[in-house]
């Protein structure tokens, strides 16, 4: 009985599935992390192509919403805040990757 009570604190029934409400990015499977990382870069690159400049904090919501749509379509459950934190940590690496890609295409 105590185990069930413990489960109810961190899990919630949504659409007939138990979802872990405090799930972290690090607890995803490696292939899920890889997919999400590519989606983040894709959205970052699209934001650059639309505006013609490196995406800043103003583009964050648009990028994250695009990534969350793909995550939901893939039936991966992770809180929005975890994806936002992951994006913020990786933002500088995304910028460097984009700049490297842009200089390679110019050559």
C-alpha cells in the first residue's frame, strides 16, 4: 500500500498511462536524447534562417514549442522545463555548431 502512495506522488495517470511527473532529461533513453538534441538544433537553425541572425532569448519560446511538438508526436514524455533547461545549457554549443556550419558552406 505504501508503494502505491509513493507512486501517486511522482506519477499521474494521463490518457491511460502512468507518467512520471518529475522525469529528468538524463533519465531518457540514449536514442530519445539524441532525437531531441537533433530536433533542438533543427529548430535553432530554422530560427536563424527565418531571422537571418543567431537566435537569442526572444526566439527561445518558438524553438522550444517546435521541439515540444515533435516530442509529443514521438510519444516521449518529459516536462517542458526539462527541455528548456537542456536548451539553455546547450545554447552556446548550438551557436558554435551553426557558425561552423555556416563557415563551411561559405568556403
